């Protein structure tokens, strides 16, 4: 039912205060968003999502607390801009742990931290704004733990693709160098021909 009564002065005052507070909140949000840019994390996520599809094994601590060789697809979890790499899945919570990678908006950097034990407190291992530096740090971490008895480079699909792409790049560079050399030789031949014609003209004119 429509209420046609005039708006009471107190209600008008209430709405004016609401407008003022709403404007303040919007201004604060704009200020925060302008101060903090989104931290890029796509390359880090892509790196882990690609390597976890391969038959790469790392040394870990298994459920029973003993040494285990774990395939990356069971050690790596990537979701909602957080990557976890488990190095221990022991039932003993004091011995379980993983490496966590995440973008930190407040610090405007990517954080690599160790989470170990029951109710773990984050232990900072590395921090960088550069995704490449973070990936290099994690590559060093992984290489120290790879089980080379089970991990065979020749059997990795991505490695085969890497070799194919590398060969294609080499062939492209060779073809480009050959084309440049041929162009230079043609240019030299044209210059020699042009010089010869000029010399012949000088002889005839004299």
C-alpha cells in the first residue's frame, strides 16, 4: 500500500547520513584498490599445472611416516591462486608438511612458505615480485628431491615436446641465417656489377 505522507525530517536526516557514509566507504575502497595492484601469479600456476601431468617422482614422507616416492600429481595441489607441494603426508600431524605459494596483495609480492606440523605457523622461505624468480627457487627445491630411479627424462611427454620445439627453433635460426647470408651475397654481387658498369663507362668516356 502506497504511503503518501510527507517524509519526516528525521528520516530525511537519516538518508543524508546514509549517503555521506556510503560515499566515504566507496572512496576508501577506491583508495585501497588504487594502492594495491593485483599480484601476477598465472605463470607460477601454469608451471605447476604442467609439470604435475608428468611422470616425475619426488622423495617424500608417506602416510606411515616412512620414505616414499610420490608422483607430482599426488604431491601438488593448485587452486584459487594457492599452490601446495606436499613433502610429507604422515598420519602423525607433527610430521606432516607442505610448501605453500601464494600472492600477497598487501605486500605486493609472491610468498613461498613452509607449513609443517600440527597447527603450523608459516615459515617464510622466499619472497619475490618476479614470478620467474619464484619458479627458479621452486625448481631448485624440486631438483634436490627428484627420485631419479623412477623419473626418466626420455619418458616424459613434455620433455619430448620440449626437444621438438628446441629442434624447430634451431632449424628456424639456421634457415634465417642462410637467408640472410644469401641476401648479403646477392647484395655484394649487385654492388660488384654496379661498380663494373661504372668503371666501363669511365673507360669509354675517356
